[in-house]
């Protein structure tokens, strides 16, 4: 059976070519809405010189295609970006009371399975792209989902980027390149972010953007914040280290 159910639409911009469609997870009988954004150098991607791939997970209650500013920036850096819708009608709501780590773990586990399904479904559909050295990137609950999978010792995860996720501890390992961009209005739970000693031991980059709000880290946020986030990501991918964004 084919993975693709139907094409929902095709979008064009100066920065990317994007397709929106569903992938069917046959084992769970679950459709997974995704949007793929091709890199600007897509014609140069080949089996001999594969282009990098990023799986982008949205925050809870935010549509998966509301992070185009990140997708476009990664496209400029040569990445194929696959934005994934995790929550579907009928899914249990995200817990807001009690022990949130325990009560939300079902959501994160389900999301981690979805990331793995998307990777496996699209790997053969996109020759010329490197699905064996993935970048996971996610905002808020999408960052928690990404961190959950990154903690599962998957050999195909090479980089993790989170935007103000707050619940799931970041992996402590030298095997995953780590960047976490922090907002200014909510702290992460204890143990989520590495200590200074752990950063020295395992590496990683934690960058706080002053006066930034958790809920503004989407396409609907202010332009200055989107520019700052894109700049931090670009600096990290370019090997410039943990630099504060210009003007912050």
C-alpha cells in the first residue's frame, strides 16, 4: 500500500517549493498531515551528495505549517524541511493538571512514533536527501516530542533544536549536536536544560532571547523575534557557536 493518501496543495514562495499531503501510518491507521519544503539547491541534491533533512514539530494547538520562517531559513541552508502535524481530532487533550511529565508522556510517545514513521515513509520517497543524519526541531510541545525521540538512542538523529520546550530533558550525549533557544517568560522544568558543567562535558548551546515570549515563536510572532530565531539557528548551523542574536 502506498504511504501517500492525497495531495492537499502546492505552495510557492521566493524561498521554497512546498507540498502538503498526508502520510498513512498503517499500523496505527492514522493519517499524518505533513508539509515538505524543498531547499533552494534541490537540483544539486543527489545520492552522491545528499542534502540534509529536518523534521519540524509544532507547538500544541499550533498548525504544523505556521513555522514557515524556520522552514525558509533552513531551505536557504540546503535543508529539506518536513513539517509534521501531531495532534489530530479525537486525540486525548494535552494534560494541564497533575504531574505533567507523567500525564503528558503518552502525547510525547505518540509524537515520537509519528516522527519515526514519517522518517521511514519518506526516506525512499526522497532520494538525494540524508535521512540517516536527521535534524529534529520543535517548538514547545513539539520540542518535547523531539527531545523524547532524541533520548531514545536512535542512530539516525544527529542534531536537536528546540524552541522553548519546557518538560522533557535534553539528551546528555556528545552524539547529538544540541541547540535550545529559550524565551523569557517561562522557565523550563528542573533538569530539562543541561547545567554549565554538563554543557562543558557534552557540548550544546543554550541561547536565551531577551524579551521574547513563548507563544510568539511562530509565523504569527513579531518580525524581530522571527529574525532573531532564524539568526541563532543560522549561526549554530554555520559553526559560529552560542552567539546572542544581533540586537538582543
